[in-house]
């Protein structure tokens, strides 16, 4: 049995969608379909029910998935052992699947991947943008090797979280926004902030969610107007156009602050948010994933 069939099957099972699995595997959908069918023929089992909204594992498919993941993990261990014994020239090789929120994907991880490529050219990093809940679920299914979470409190069953760094947060607006003029004599308080318009990161972003809770607590009957985006660039653009305020990681707006396109709102200061490195407690950490984990802290110092 070819392990590539098992890998395709496991990816389809995790995504629940042939198209999404094809994109993740860098294959065309017809190839994914053919490989799933080949595995079903070899096992003489129907592994998926094909539904209009996607594919769903059958009872037999759920049992096969657990064994397929065990085989794929054993294959990873075998390749790592061969590499350490000189089978790959003594180099650390392999594929690491990592997730992070857009806050880190856009500002921190390009440097991490570039540095890892220089030090370990045999390592491939498959990077995905995920919120905390999605990432924790993916760690449990084995879809991810590692995840970076922006969470001060990270207590999840079976998930080991190690504080990696602290990301400073800043409340920003355009330089000519009225809140900057009203705060000339005294900084803006929560009551005034609760009357503003906001463009924040999507639901599930922990620091945005906590900020909204604080705004609502200070609103006293008024309702802050809040728009949430899946794109940090969209939020930054709206704020730079003078349409409202946003709470963002300083690293995501450092250039705009330096260039004068944005300014920090005179008002409350916000505690830094913790960057947590998460992995499943009982899953094997490959040498490639360990190398990535070692590289990460060097890119959270500024």
C-alpha cells in the first residue's frame, strides 16, 4: 500500500472537501478523487459518503483514519531516523504544518520561514491562517504539527502551550481623527472610546474580543459601531482613511505609525498579548518541527 494514498485520504477526511484537499496537497481534484477511489478499491471499503456539501467519513472510514494517521506518523519517524543515520546527508528534512493568526502570519512568520530555509533547506513549512479554536481542533486531529496562538490563558485538554513572547498592542486612528483633537487636554477615557467606530480583526481574535467586552461594559446604553474583518489590511485601510479606530498588534502598524499614516490614540494603554507555541501532548514532534520550534523565538524580539 502506498502511503501517498493514506495521506490523501487523511487530508480529505480532515478538510471534508475534495477541492480543499487538492489545494492543500497541491494536486488537481481529479487526482485526489482517483487516489481515494484507489484506496477504497484496495481496502474493499467505502470510506466516504459523497454529499452535496462535501464528503463525510463512513463508520469504516473513521476506523481506517485512525490507523492511517498512525501509519503516516510511523513513516515520519522512519524518515527522521534515516536522516539522523545519514540517509539524508545528516540534514534535518521533512514537512512541518504550522498555523497562526493573521497578526503573526503577516508580520513575523515570513522571517521565520526565510531563516529556516537558510539553516535547514530540507525542511518545508506548510503555513495556514487559523484562529485559536480551529487550530486547537486541528492539533487534536493531527492536521497541524504546531500552532501559534495569541492567548494569555491557554488551557486546552491534551494541548501543551509554551509562552513564547509578548506582542504589544496599540489603539490607532488617523492623525486627523476627531478623537485626537478631543484628547488634546486629557486622554480619551473608556466612555468616549465607547462612542467611536471600530474596525477590528475577525471574531475569534482574542485581543479584539476582550477589547469589545471592555467597550460594551463602558457604553452605558450606547452601542459602539464595530465592523470586523478577516483581513488586517482592510482594517488598517479603513482606519487610515479616517473612518474609525482599531486595536492591533504594534508590529502590524509600525511602518504606518513611523510614516505618520496612523497615530496612537491618546487614552488607555493595553497589556501585551502572549504568543503561545502549541502542540499536541501525545503526538510525536518530528526533528523538522523541533527545528522550527527552536527558530521561532529569535523572531519575536522587536
